[in-house]
C-alpha cells in the first residue's frame, strides 16, 4: 500500500487523470473520515468511471479499493464491466485467485459471493448463453483448471472456519443445483452432523439434497441389500432418531423430522403402511424420551422434554389437518391413512399437550395459546381458516 | 462430548445467567433510586397517564435515554476511518440513527425552512429534565436540511438511491433513504423522491423469467434474494405507490418457494430459515395482502421457537446464539403472524411473545452504561444493533400504545410518521 508520500494519483501512470472528489454537502452528515489512500483511490476511480475507461489499470484500481473496502457495491460492478470488456479468459480465471486473497480478510458480505457466482457463470458455463459467452473469450494462454471439485473444496474450507456460514451454504446449494453434482452431498451433511449434531445449516442442506437431488435411481429408493427393505424414507427418519437419542433437546433434528414427515411424501415414494409404522415408531420414541426425562431430571432433559412434547403435538395436529382434507388435499397418502385415525381425537390430544407446554415452556406461552385456538377453530370447529 | 458450538453456547449461557442476576439486582436498585422521581411524575396526573404506555418511560431512566441519544448522535455527523466498510451504506447509517432517536423521543422540529433542529418530542417523558450536556449535543447536531441534502445527493436520475453520492442505486439503500426521509422530514421531504424514476428502477430490477421470476435483484448486476422483495414493497408503501406496475404474483410465488421445511424463510429457495429473510418474506406478503399464500402455522411454529427461554431474546436460526437485532426481526414477525390469526378469529391483537423475557435480554444484557446497545455480551455497541434493539423493545409495549410510541411492523418507522405520509390530504407544516 502506498505511504502518504506516494498516493496513487501522484504516480506517473495516473498523471493523465484528475481525481474527482466525492460530493459532500455544506454540512455533511454520516460523513466517514476516510484514510487518504482510500479517498485518493476512490477519486481516481470516479474519474475512470466517468470516462468509461475499461482498462487493465482500471482493473488494478478496483483491486486496490476492494482491499480497502470489500463491500463497495459500485466498485465491484465496475470491475465486472472492466472484466467483460477485457474479455480475457485469463483475467476471469485470475478472479478466483483474487477472491481467494480477498477472502483471507473477509468472507462475509453479499458482494463477495455475488461476484463469485458471476465468475463461475463465465468460467464454468451451464446454459447455452453462458457457453456462448465462454467460447467467445480471448483464450490467452491459461487453460481452465478450475473445476467443480475445487469450488466445493473451497466451500469446505470456509466451513472449517464457520460451519454455519450462511453465504457459503447458499453458494453451495447454488453450485450443486446448477451443476447437478449431488454425489458427495449426503456424505458431507452426514459427516458435518456427526461432528456437530446441532449444526442446523447442515441439517437444512441435507433436506435440500433429499428434496432436490436428481440422481436417484429409477425405483431406487429401496435401501441396501442383505434382505433389508428399509426405504430411503425410513432410513432418513432413523438417522434423525439416532441423532436424537444422543441429544434429545436438539431442535434441529426435531424440526427436520417434522418437515420431513409432511414434505417428503411429495418427493419420495412412501406407502401408507410404511408411513403408519414410522409414526408409530416416533410415538413410541417420544414415550421413551418422556420416561427417561422423568427419571433423569435436570435442565437438559427438561429442554428435551419440551422439544419432544412440542413435536408430538405438532405431529398430531398436522396429521389431523391432512386427514380432514384441510391441507395438502392432492396427496393420496393422506386418504390412505385416514381409516385408522380420528382427526378430532388427534386435535384434542394436541391441545392437551399444548396446555401442558404452557406450564413447561413459559417463554412461548402465547404461541401455545394461539395454537390451541387455531386447532379449535380449524379442526374442532372445522372452519376453513 | 460437547462440540465447539455447544461449548460456546453453554459458556455464553452461563455468562448470561450471571449477567441476568447482576442485572436484576442493578435494576431493582435503579428502581429504588428512581422511586421518588416516578412518584413525582405520576402525581402530575393526566399528562403522565397518556404517556404511561410509552416504552421509553417504562424501560429507561432519564440518564439512560440520554446516554443512548448521545451514542446515536455520535454517528450523525462524523465517523472514524474504520467506518469505510460502510461507505456504501451511508443512508443506512442515517436511518439507524434517526429511527433510533425517534423511538427514544427525539425528532426534527416541524417546519420546512431546513434549519430545523433535533428536539425532544412533545411526548418525551423527561421533557422538562433534559440535561445541559444533551441540549448542547442536540444543538451541534446537523439540521434537517443537512440530512435531506445528503440523502438527495445519493439519489440517481435513473431512479433509486445509492450508498453515497456518485454510487450505483441499490434497493436496500433506497429503502434506507426513503425511510430516513420520512422520519426526518415527513411528507415534505418525500418531494425530493423522483417517483416515476423509482418505479422504473424497481421495474428494471425485477426478474422477468426463469427460476427467480418475480424476485428482485438488489442492484444492476447484483444478487437476487428475499431482501429486495421486501425492501421494494416497503418503499412502495412509504411512497404511496400502487404495486400494479410490478409482477406481484411472481414475487409471491418466489417468496412461497423460499419457505423452508422448518417454517421460516431463507434468502433463496432451499436456504436455511433465517430471521432476517423470514421477516422480509412475511412483511412483503403482508404489504401486498397475500399472507395466506404461505404455511402460516409452520411459520408460527418456527418463529415462536426462536425466543430462547434462558436468555429471553431471539436467535436468528435454529440452534444459533441470541442476538439483540432479532428482537425486531423475529419479534415483529411473530406479532405479524399473531395479528394475522387474530384477524381471522375476529379478535384484537394480543401479546405474541414473552415481553418481559425480551426486555430482560435487551435491557440487562445488551445495554451499555455509556450508551448504545449491542448484539450480545462480549460485543461492542453499534448503530445497527441500537436501532433494532430499540425497535424490538417498542414491540413489547405496542398493544394499546399511541402511534408515536410504537414502530410500524411493516416499514419499521414510527407509526405516526408513517400515517402522516399516508394521509391523502395535503398537510402544510406550520
């Protein structure tokens, strides 16, 4: 970085350009007292942008500014204009190296990840438009060696530092969905959940993969051989239950189970018989949890108790809604389940649990009261809310 | 064996419980000290009764309000070089400061000469006791014209506001600028907004086809996510723009696809449920009257579980740590969902979360003696967290509160400021 004596604008290569100062009112508000380097570079940049100079030195100048402020929207956008204009494959590839350096300082702002997507769209094209753009780049000398594997490895490195990094998970979903590279994703989430069973981002990614993967074999949702007939549906429930055995207060696993029970019939095939068995298993599991919690006492099991009872109440109510045809009407599964179950009795059982939860979980008392009212109006009163 | 995040959580919880105990003692002492003051105020009679629901009087002693006001004022004029990372967010800085100040009872005088100053509002509970120190700080603060001129300098002829002068228009800074205009100068100030160009800007930012149809990109070449949907709708509300010029149906469908299996919303379809995006999603739907397009029950389930029993505050995602800014994002979301149900039941608004628990978190764990509020113990106070902590606190007192004592759930500006610009009749400021 230039010392005070050698501001960029004082160097010979910028001699032809007069920096444009930032407009500031007579009485400035929320005025940032910039470092000299920063306002000098920004002054040059404004001059370049006004001139519309999309050159190599413009690219360099955006780098200088981004190292001082990686959240400057306008500078990133100008940088992409320059890159587009230079139309060089080498330049676009070098962006990943540049991003790597910027990431050394910071990985958390929208601009960084938006730029990363823009770069990948150029160097790893998937659509006809992107391919055409890619093939029209000046080839220069560098061969594209940035692969999907490298991109996913980069993300894994980010997760090493922050396993719940929101931008990085969103980016991973974008990459995986776009390039249909589903193969490693279930393993990744399994490993990350094993390492930290409370990592809700990993649970969410697991759900994303289950719901969106396009690599399921035809009729291939039957589990491994050896006479085991558990389907993907059952295996997934068992995985969550195993996690809950170790940490019964883990909300991530409970919400995953609830979501999975009511959403997965839309993307996995599951018979009414199998579904009933799983619900039965979960009911038993909750009973065991309640007994264990009663024996052990203590704060952790109390939290586990709340999560478990809340889960039971939810399942009862959400199932009752479907059995009454009030929700998710199009799915035959709910009709097939109906004969064995009584929605009104289920709703009443849910209400009893929410009444109990009002005392066990005072901070959410208002919500339990609201749920009771909802169940009364929707199922017991059968109003179409 | 406890994992890292588990250990962190436990360590923080222990710290918080300790703080809570100390904080409660401190608060009792404060109350005892202030006992004489509150008695003398209450005998003033009717004037006090009308402000008794005001959250400022309920939460803060005079010294505390003044400390927070001074903290906010420190951001209004000049900021240290360290703030360069917010160089593209200056309208946000202004919004955080003036919104926080307005919730505390400090606002610009009415009038349109431009020379108007920041003063205590008529309802400010310690009106008669403003210290000399604060009076002179208010006197030194930029006047109304300075704020309006600055915001004006961020507007681009092609529509929208950038993060500073000579910067690209961004939907987020457009929201921040318009909200700040309403707070600082009311209806008169909105005259500077080129409404036709704003509409054109939004129209250009909306995605026309493909997976993201109906969503918005935050700026030309920028990312597409949930924030932009909400921010565009909120700006339309504040400017009184009918949303017919946009593909509302497409936007609603995009939002619907962002509801995760947990019930909250992610920034994009498939992403993890998150407090900020969930607020944006449901507030955007509420602004266009399409709350029923999503699974309301699952949303209630998710958001009510974000308030944490030990800390009292809200976290942003399942199993993450509590952060005071979610006092507003999740707090107002749970209010919106609750109001939506109550409307269906034909019932009045009711308390939607545990108000005392949230107050304990914000006031005992996130408040600093020197002014300002922070994310959580161990972090420094900042304007963003001060703004959203105060917004969240005001929710605790919203039932039955007068408009000037609460924030609007959908735009997050004081409700009286919003209704002032929403009234059709032209008001002239005297």
